[in-house]
């Protein structure tokens, strides 16, 4: 091993990336996982599925890099060229790799599929290549060393790449002494914007310790805050920074690592042996879907109602016709009756209800697109709140489904303080 | 102008992209806008904010490309290096550019801000550079020609880039006659794998016309098949290929462009003035969520039921206790009663019902994880089918929700032929 950092480069291939049809998130994933292992990516090159171009790029890169991750082009179709290119650059023929054939056979058998020629193409690997296991997909990864450069070829399908990266990063980290003291704490938050969070931290901590790198990753609906240190000696500083963040953002922190709001809510329900139901209008089943995506959700979630029309709000949830006539479907009284109706129909312990105007149509001067009423609580206490969150339909549904789960999380934890987004998103 | 396509390359800079903290969507935006103007991007390179690396990359690229779009590094901070690098590569000094200064003064005045030194750095451009207007941000773009290569430097802030790209793409298109004949047909399919589709095409059309580029984009749940031609003269060949695909895949084609299954189902319902309801167990609200993500879905979708537990299947949908006891929740009789119950409760015209074992737990020898029963139909006819689709929980839910929508699409269209995935995914 050298002491200098490894020169790691990425070669991404795919016409769909070059055309802009697909946004490449794979290279960010690789950089993140490598970063967590203390390894930096030096350069990345992206080209379409073109033999001459790919070959020139890989040849050139292999003379400069210590390690190349090739991503994409492992599939069964004629525009999947990676094995062919690597063989050409290494100056070896393609040959059927028994381990890859066995993997394909198992993969097809498990799915009751016939192994066809197109699939079998995926077992033709450069002579001398080593198989890298793909626990999810049909195409195995493979690697070989050309000159002094190690080349690892990985699949373009994001979840297959993700599954393969863990072991690769771990193995590299074990050989990268600079990575050994590295430690990252990731905190999941909901209801904070990146620039707001940055401003609050800057105001509160003018002299942020330089040894603790602060990072943000804004997603929808959650935002991650990351505290990275490069040396084990800085763990105290990292812990101190974490306490500072907990002090500043407190109840906006959902949990550590990859914790999702739905996971946290189900965890809190499980601790109480309790169950939750949902009555959704504008979020249209998304809260239920977020909950049921979590393995084991059946313990805490038995019933959800998507009640889009007024007639269904009445017949399925027992919302009063007069309440609808007097207040409209997007109103405090209706959303409260939806929550109570769902509790009664499902015999669940807790309920979330949402009714709003997701757009693009349906807004009025009094209730513009983005207006929503939320209700949450139990048989004894139903709380309600109106917000205005005027973003596009899909984002509106995502943020409001998450807000419903967040209010349930706060209710279960007994947090009475209002989240920041209540003030930011309140109706005028 | 040459007749060969322009060799267009992108150079992206930014530590936040290299670390994976930010996913680069700018290069997709550039490629899309250029694609619409008939221009392809040939290659892109991404590096961090490092003087030596950026300079080497830009020098090398300028000897090969006709046009380089540099993105990022125009801001006011010390890690914004683009102007300095371009000056070095062109062999000219940086100098204050009056038009850039004027832009900054106006920008600051409009916002009641003081023009400071950090901002003024943004007016230091390579001698001889031409300003490219930035209608949104403080940093102007700029361009110059080095050797035979035209280099345009653009801001990394996405909405500033977007505002600048329109005029650039329009000007390039006006000088790119080769782009005028470009045409792309995209077909959305469900139930075909990439390798199956490729195999079927290879078998049926051994001599695929080289002027019609065939591309696949496998997503979950849909797969896109793309037919691209570079010249208007090849439109007949493109049309012919399209007819071939329609002959081969027929009822697996959902529609053109970006058509989603849920959109197509809602469209068919609208044509009939009819409505649909859902009764979901293992898909947990995902079908409802896919439907309600589409604007205007309230016309055809009023009610959805997520009935996860047996008790709720009985109380909410009226499934018979005896049917559950005799067959278990994942059974033909239960899923039929779920569909009928949902039709009755919602007064909808059509229903989809799903009950299955999403995993990772809950499988048995007789009904392993991935087993599912689907029901679809109307008051007169309920059809049912069992499939085994053993993939991870999230993908299972996505594919089965889509399969439910696909069966409803086929039912509404009166397609009796079984889709390919029925044979591939059948229970043993």
C-alpha cells in the first residue's frame, strides 16, 4: 500500500445518462460509500454506450488511476458493452465464466424464468476476471487488474449497485489506513430546510471545529445532517457537535442513520402495543404506503382509508353531510370527523387524517392550492392544524404525508412544542 | 459549419458533486435542452475544485471538442476557479469586465445589498471573454474560443443554469442543421424485462436497420423502449420499426412518451365516465397512491381501502370469516370477496384487489414470500390470478401495484390475451 491517497476514478456508461433521460445518482452513491470508508473519488468520466469511446476512455484512465469503478453496461442487451470493453483493454478474450453461469441459473430458477441467450450474454466475462457477487440482480459484477490499475465493473441498476458497494467499500477501507479513524454520524430530520439549518448553526456556533465536517443532504421529505471526522482522536469533538445539533434542532431529529419517519412511528407504536389508522384525502394513500413499505408494519397498521370524494367521506368514514356542506371538505371539522370515523371503523388506537388541495386545479381565493388540514390523535384527543404548502402535486403529497407521520411521532412522544414548519407554512 | 455532429463535451466542477453530497442534475438538464435542439453530448468529465486538475482537464478537452460547456465554479468564494482556469488555458490574464461589473451593480442595487469584494471577484473574467447574461444570479456566464474550441462557462446553481441554457441551445440549434431531422419515439411498456424484449426483437428482426437506434430503459415498474433517428429521411424506417414493436409486444405497450399505467387507467375510466376502487393488503395503499399522484384523479377514483389484517378485511370489506378461515388471507376467494366488498362499499364501477406476502417474513412452504392473489373486474365479472414474484419488499409492492393497474387497463380495453408475466411468474 502507498501512503498517498488512492487515485480512484469512476467511468460511467449509458446513453440514458448522456441524453439526460436519467439523472445519474449512482456516482453520488459510490462517492458517499467510499467517503464513509475514508476514500475520495478523484475524477469521473461519463460517456454513452459507444465501443470506441468507452475503450479509449478506459485505456487512458487505467494508465493514471489506482482503482477504477466502471458503472453500467452489465445488462443483457446489445448496448451493454462493459465486459467487451474491459476484455479489449486487458487484451484478453471474453469467455463463459462458470460462476456467472451458476449465478444466472439460480437467479432464473428462483424466479421461474427460462435462461435465454440474452441472459447468457451476462456470463461472458473477460478471461481472468473475478466475479463480484450481485445479491439482487441477474448480472454479476467482475474485476481484474490491468497494468497497475484495479478495475471493478458494477451494475447500473441502483439497488444492485448499492448491495454490491458495501463489501467493496469495506474491503478497500481495510486496506486504506487513512480511513481507519473515520467516523460519520448521520441524523435524520424533518421540517428543516438546508439554508435555515445552516444559518441556525452559523449563528449559534461561530467557531465550528474544523475537524468535524458538517454536511447536509436535503431530500424529500427528510433532510440528513452529517458529522464526519477523519481521525478517531476527534470523537469527543464529534460528540460535542452532535449534542449542539440536538440542542438546536431537538424534536426535529427523527433518528440516526437511515431512520424513516414511518419506521419511527411504527417503532413507537410497537413499544406501546398500539395501532394506527389513516384517513387520507389529498395524500391519496401515500401515508399508508409509507407505513406498509416498512417490514413488519402489519403489527401496528391494520387499516387505511382513502376517501377522495365527499360521498365516500360520508359513507365510509361517517363524516356528517352537514359538516361538509357548512365547511367544505378541506376544513378543521371535516378532518376531525375523518380521524374519528377512521378510529371507529378500524378500532385502532391512533389516527392521522389529511384533507387538502394538492392541485394543480381545485384552488379558490380563500383556499388556494397547497391548503391542507391535518388531524392526529387518539379517541380522547384529536389535534388539528391548517398549513399552506404550495409546491407541485407530487412534492405536496410527499411533504404532507410526512407531516402527518411527524405529528403522530410528536404525539406519541408527548412533544408539545410546535415544529418550525408550522410557523413557516401557516395560512395567512 | 461542418456536416459531422458537433463534438460537445461537459466539464463539471464541484467538491460537493465529487463527495456525493450533491447529485448532479445539471448535466442531465444540459443534455435534455441540447437534445431538444438536436444536439448530442458526447462525453462529460467531473472533477473537484482543484486548480491543477481542472486546468489539465480543460486543456485536454479543448484539443478534442468543438464545444465545451463548463458548469460550476462561477461563485464568489475561493473555491470558485472557473475564470482563473479558462484564463490560464487561453493564455490570457484576468481583467475586470465592465459588463460584468454593471450586472453586479444592478443585481446588488435591486436587492439593497452592498457590492463587496467577494462579489466583485465575479467580474474578473479572462481577457477577450464575452459575457453570457445571467437573468437570475449575481455571476454572469462567459465564453471564449480557445484554438478551434468554443468554451461556454455556466453557473452551477440549477435555476440560473436553466435560465441561461434556453438562449444557448436556441443559438446552437440555429447553426446545427443536422439536428433538424432528429426524432425520438418512446414507448412505455409493463411486464417485459430488458433481456426478454431484446431477445424477442433479435429473434424476430435479425437485420435491425442501423439508422434506427434502439434503446431500453428498465425502470420499476415500467420499461421504456426508445427508437431514435438522426435524420428526417429515416422517418419511414422509424415508423416501420415502431409497427414491428407493436406487433411483437402489442398489449404490453401502455402508451407513448411518459405515459404511466395509472394515467392510462384513469384515461380509460374518464372515457367511460366510470370510477375505480381499490382493496389493498400487501401493496398497502400504493395502488391508491399511484392513482392519486395523477392530477385530476378525483374524477375516476373516489375510494380506496387498505385492509391489512383479517379483522379489517371482515369489518371494512365484508369478507366472510369462514372464507378467511378456510383459505387464508392470501387466496382466490378472499381476494374476490375483497374486490366485491370494495365495489359495494364505494359504489365504484370497477375494482382491483390484492392480497399477498410481501416479506421478508410471513412465507410458508405452500405460500412462499412473493405469493400474491390479484382480483380485478366489475360487478358482473371478477377475474383472479395467482402469481409468485419473489423480490425485495419495496420492489414487490411496486410491481404488484402496477400489475393490478395493468390488469385493470387490459380489462377496460377488452384484452383477453394473458400478459407474458403471467406465464413467467406463475405459482408452481
